[in-house]
C-alpha cells in the first residue's frame, strides 16, 4: 500500500454509510472555519441514493449545525446525459435531499439534452461555468481560460465501479486523456451511454477526496487502485494520493494488504 493511502474499513454497509455521513458533517464544519465558501464535488450511485438521505436526516434533526457553515457549491463530477426529469440524473437526488431543503447548498447542474442536445456542448458549458464561478473577477474569455489552472474542488465524494472506473472515467477510454476541466463520454460501458464528466486532470487537483466502496465485486479493483495499478486499467488508482480516504465495507476491503 502506498504511504499516502488512508483506508477505513467497517463491518457492514449500514455502519459504513452512517460513519461517512457523520464524518461528512464534521468535515464541512471544519472547512467552513477555513473558507468563505466550499466547492463540493459529488458523484451519483450510492453517494446520492444512500449517503445524501442520511446527511439530510441529520440536518433535519440538527438544523443548528448549518448555522456554522459557509455556502456550499455542489458540482457534479459526472452526470448522465438524460432528460432533466429523469430519475437517472444525480441532480434529481441532489435537489431532493439537499438543495430543495437547505438553502446553504447551491447546485451547479449540467445542461440536460432537453436544452442542449449535444453532450460535447454541454461539457463545454459546464467547464465555462466552473471558470466563471472560480474566477475572482469578471474578465474576457481569454482571461477566464487562463483561470482554468486554478479551478480546484475543496472536497469530493466519489464512488468506484467493479472495473475501477470513477466519475465517468472508464478503463482504456479516451476520456481518461482529456485535457481541460470537463469532457463528454459518448460510449459508456455502463448505461446510459452518454455522459458528461470532469476530467482526471481536474479531479486530481481536489484537496480532499473520499471514495465510498462497498461489495465483494469491487474488492479486486479496490486492491489494484490502492496498490498502484496503471490508471489506464484502473482509473481510480490515479486518485490514490495525499488527501484521499478510501471508506470501505469489509467485503470490498478483503483483498487490501495493510502491509503494502
């Protein structure tokens, strides 16, 4: 295991998500003492379906927590290019559990095919929005383009697939080599086929990245990601760096060697 690997293992899925939800609340509170706003990246899957409901329930029970928070900008590390009303969109769940209930959260959504049929154009638009939000001053498009180098998420909540993909960055796909901030994935092996995703270049600049990984079907990919596999074969391995924590259940962590 790399010296930078931080792996936390819990006996079952329910305990894992409860612990991550509690830790998330603490982390946002900590970051709120250091920043005037927080740039939070989120993925879909179980992050949206399991973690967000727990966070929402906690905030409902303890509304005073938000009094100590700064505004939180939510960015989608990837999104399915499906209609805005589709249950498959991560943004649907972000709205349901977070932004519709708690004004402290602001969602920056990817343009859906309803309003932007071309996923490449949707990716360009999302990249431009990132540049504009992160830019400290209004300026020309050339000036905004130069600011791309300073765009960085403060915190990201990520999942990983059994093939080692994360966001919508899949093994051996051209999107792994994409430059800039956001790109389009036009042939995802996991449906739906068309997606918009942040690039590896951008995601690797994230200050704090948490992967939540569960299930025996991900055990081999997790071990490869932590023990230094080629990122072209196991994309998540590119994120095994300082600032990354791997939150796992026992089934997913069974192949991880704590001694390296």
